[in-house]
C-alpha cells in the first residue's frame, strides 16, 4: 500500500511570510499532483510533476518533485490571505487504473 | 471552462436503502473515477473506469458498489444497501490522460441515518 504523509497538518502565518509544505513517501510515484480544496468543494488541480527533480512555478507557488520521485514540496512566497485553504498532494502509481493516493492535507491560514 | 458536475449535492438516506450518485464528466474525457472523503479523513480512491469497464478498484469498492455509464454523458455510482459508514463526500473525477490531470466535481454529500 502506498502512503503519502504531508507536513505540517496545520499552518497559520502572517501575510507576507514564506512557507513550505512537504509530501513524503517511501514509495515511488510515476507522477505527483498538488490540489487545493475549499470547504464543501472538490479538489482543484494546481500542478502535476512527472520527472524526478522537476521544478514548476505557478506565480508565487513553487513545486518540486524529489529526485527519487518519492517526495515533493510546495513553497509559497509572500503568502496572501487568498492563499488560505487546504492543500493536498496526490501520487499516481504505475498501475493501469491510474489510482491516486492522497496525502492527509495541510490546512493553511494566512492572516492579514 | 468545462467542468465535472454532480447531482444531487446532498443525499440523505436510511441505512439499507439503495442510492445512485450521478456525475457528468467533461465531454471529451476518457477516464472516469469515484473517490470519497469521510469527514476529517483523507480522500480515498474507489474505482476507475475506462473503455466501458472498471480498470481498477480499491478494497472499499466491494459488492455493494457498482458503476455504470448508461449513456454517452452520465457516470453513476450505485450503493446497493447503504451502511452508516458510507456517509461521506463522494467525488467524481474525469481525465483525458489518465492520472496526470484529474478534474474533480463538487461532490455529493451522502448522509446515511
């Protein structure tokens, strides 16, 4: 069974601060996605990383996939109150069914 | 922008009753999924569907669960005899290229009393 552990579970910071969320596993994933989920809604895809060592930037968000494709990080620069939400990582195995294994999520609160 | 839609948004049912959750995936997508999220817990995979058949299912997806694509647009999840522990948010998702880019619907909140 593949598991993804996210840390921290909760993060409360002031506007303008930087933060990093981690997603770790002992398993290798063929790809890893980061989602953001608002209360009462479905996860919304932010980015997919596929290659070990890959770095992708989405405005103030930087996503990195570990060299061994077992871990990933999400770094937010100069956080804003609009970044508040639940961030989920999800890994895809090499199976034909394309099942995603989700992490437990990091709940971020950015205070003005 | 095209999106996955789900109905109903909230379903309340009594234990032992059958429920059907409905989804309309994005029109040109080929892969369809059901996930669920019990309150306060992780999003969990239930089943994936491609080329009119189940391609993978989890141990949660037992004989009480079934999926169907009855026409060219709908994708349904049926729970034959609901249990209290089936209470959860059920998310439908679709993709055009397997697990690389999943688009999730807004979910159906199922409450079993």
